[in-house]
């Protein structure tokens, strides 16, 4: 039996999307969410926040999602943390690339606010049941 998912670090450069997802994940999902606008901020705040899961946008300026993913994996405390992508970049090759990095899954944007928390919880359950 896995631990319940509580803390999510959400990395998204679009303020409107970031705000909606944070609102939904907190109010519908009951999660504690730290939403940041880029990979650099995620790396600066991940240790203090200590999330259970990271949700990453794929396309961001400066440091994109896959690069952020690799940088998070270099951190000693986060080598195994479940990471999922929340992205509009959904070609088969893109999805294969995310999964090849080690992502636990991909959620499509635009997302349905009413099912986002459940989608995240399902990915968490699948990822933590294997361990």
C-alpha cells in the first residue's frame, strides 16, 4: 500500500494555466501545491518544499521540461521522485521521449479541471504500486 499523495511541485510558465491547475489540485484534489514558473525556480525550491510528485510542463523558456526533469534527477533526495508531464506536446515521439526519461505518465493540455486531480492520483497510484 503506497503513501497517499500530498505535496505536488507544479512547473508551468503560463500564469493562467498554472493558476487554474493549482486551484483545482488544491480545492478539488486536496493537495498541497507549490506552483512555480520555470525549471530554475523548481530546482531552487524543491528541497525546501519536499514534494511527493512533480508535474512538469514540457515547453518552457530557458529550461524546458525534459531538461528540468534531468536536473531534478541529479539531486540526491529526488533521484526516484515520481515525475509526470502536463503538456500540449503530445505527438507519439514526444510521449515516448518523456516515458524514456522515466516519467510516470503524461496528462494532456488542455486538461479537464474536474478530472485533473483524479488523473494525477491515478498516475501516483500506478507509480507507487510498483515499488
